[in-house]
C-alpha cells in the first residue's frame, strides 16, 4: 500500500480510496477513478468480477481477462496516472518537515528547480551561485502541490540529466535533443515540447468543456426524470383517489371492479417507475464517468508538466470520445418513457349506474387501456 511520508494529504484527491494513503504507482481505470497498483491487484484478487470498488464500472473486459494468466497483465495494461503521481510527489515534498537542507534550521522557502527547502538567509543566497542563478525560489506558506508539480522540469526518460525539449508525435514521447538525433531522426513532425503541451492543454480544456456540458445536460435529464417520477406519482395518487370516489358510489355492487382498477393503476405505476429508475441509474452511471474524466482532465490541466499533459491527453482522448457518444445516446432515453394516465369521468359512472343490473362477471384485459375503455369493456361482457 502507499504510505504518506508527512501525514495525511491536505487534498483528499491524492489519497487512494482503498488504503486511504497517498497514491503509489497510481493507475487510471476505464471509469477514470484512480487506485494504487498494489491496492488494485489486491481488490481484483478478492473480487473476481473485476469491477471498480467506487462505481462498479468494469475494470477489464471479461473476454480479455480470459486470455490472460495473471491480474498483473490486466493492471499493467492500464495507463499510469502520471499527473496524479507528480501531484502526490509534490504533496509528499510539501508534507515533509520544513527543515533547511543547507543549515538544518526552519525552512520558509523552496527551490522549484532542485526541491531544496531553505531558511530565509539560505534562500536569499541560493540564486547568487552560478549553478542556481536561474532557479526560482518560492515561499512555502503559499506553495501548493499543483504549483510545485507544474513547476518541475521535464527530464528525458533515457538521458535523465537532459531536459525534454521536443515531442515526437509518431511515438507519443517527450524527448531530448540527443534522443532526437539518435533514435527519432526518421520521425516526421518533431515539434517543440512547449508547442505540443499547448496543444494538449487546449485539447484537455476542450475535453473539460465538453464533459462539463454533457454533465450538465445529464443533470438536467436526471432532474427531468425526477420531475417525471413526481408527476407520475401524483397522477397515480389522483387516479387512485378518483377510483375510490367512483367505487364508493357503487361499493355494494362493484367491489370487484374497484379491485381490478386499482391493480391496473398500481401495475402501471410500477411499470413506469421501474422504467424511469432504470434510465436514471444509467444516466447517473454515465454522469459519474463524465465527472471522473472531467476531474482527471481538469486536474491535469491545472497542475502538470508538458510531458504529463501530453501523456494524459493521449490516455484520455479516445475514451472521452466514446463516453460522449454513449452519453448522447443515453440522454435521450428518458424521452421514450411515457406516463400512464387513468381518468374516471361522469359519463363512465352514468354508464355503470345505468347498466349495473346487467353487469356480469368482471373481465380485465392485461393490456394498458384508458378507464373509459376498460369500463366499456366491462359493460360489454
């Protein structure tokens, strides 16, 4: 399990929902929830359904799982949440004891380039050295984990001492100039990392906007379903009350008619309610997915390096497109839910009173019909 170095995180978003500690090797699930790799493996080992412990969304396709021998293959195939990993590391740094790394006195500032904490005198002299002349020193009291994560320099994964300055669209990787000349010479369209990061930031912002818009539309759809439920409930209550008033007039002669009318009304209510609730559950599930992906995109946009922006954008791009298409289809489902109405009018009552003496055994069809049609059917049989 992940372990918090300096106590609990100030932001619960950096804590795993399973172990309740800072994330370690965070994995991004298809539903956009994040879990520690080890916690995810432990969960899958004890829950063979392979569903997210937070939203019950599928973690792996059962068909794909059947092709693998170990859960490690399924988990390792999930994308790493590099933005969350960077944020956790920044949180861990800020949660450490604020001790000057130079003279061991109380630290009040931090160098964003080397992550050294310094007291006031050491911080004032830090940038006077030639090797740290370009370093940026910030006050610890105002520094946030997101700001610290976003300020970290991007280093090449191959040449760790070299900064990443280029982005290769062919391999989807941030590289240094040595990698560009050695391994990516034949790759077309190499771009500056800052330019690629700007495009990723713009794409992520568009994702956030699209997800937020769709989320709001789903909220409106859920609200409409709730209003529909309330209207259905009221309509059914009114119908039952009307049935009671009608049957009270004919209580001694038409008790069986009253029972069947009530049953028809309640059956209709259950049918409508079940249908609406099923659609509501689906919409809430998709809303949860939208919210999770929007938070990941938003969090990455606000506190990530260029490389992380590119990596997360690549991980979310196709998934967000699929979610938006699915949500667009599901959002219209509630429109297909029709509300059953049941009315009792004076003409029907008069017809019953007139033909009461000739009324035989009551028969009710199992189909959904209006009260007048039902009463005419009863009288005709």
